[in-house]
C-alpha cells in the first residue's frame, strides 16, 4: 500500500495511527456538537429556568 497521508519510519503503521487520530478527533468534535445542540434545545424549551451557574445575558 503506497503512503497517501503520512509517511515515516513506521511504514504502513503511521498511516493507521494518522487515520486513527483523525477519526478520534472527528468523533470528539461530533460529540461536542451534539452536546451543544442538546444544551441549546434545553435553553429554548425553558429559557427562564436557571440553575445558578448560567443566566441569560441581555
């Protein structure tokens, strides 16, 4: 398999490591996006409810 994304001393294993890191990063970004969407939905459902840590800015 010719190197496509990365090439170094590890041979084909650096490709696997590079792709694994990319998949992990995209997965973490996806989870972060889903959590932010969930928080936005909760804020829209009851905008007057506060938990003491967050408050609405005017």
